[in-house]
C-alpha cells in the first residue's frame, strides 16, 4: 500500500526497505515487486505445504 501511495504522491526517494542491498526507489517497479511478494506469500500460506521447510523436503522425498 505504501508503495502505491509513494508513486501517487510523487515521492522520489529510496524507501530503505532493504538497506544498501537493493535500491528501492518509489515507482511502478516497487509496486510490482511488492505485489509479487504478496502473491508469493498468499500462495505459500494457502497451499498448506511446507515447500521451504526441512520437514517438508524430507516428507516429500519419502
């Protein structure tokens, strides 16, 4: 939400979300990245599978 607000209001500074690791200027790229992260989170939460856990990897390889 804040990234959309920043684009609409014309904020042109780095938000600092990822520190110095990634440049995070307000813009449609930031909005797209945040939507992708949100969709990934929702998918993983709804799937009820442990894709990224050691337990999930062990159970699926049996």
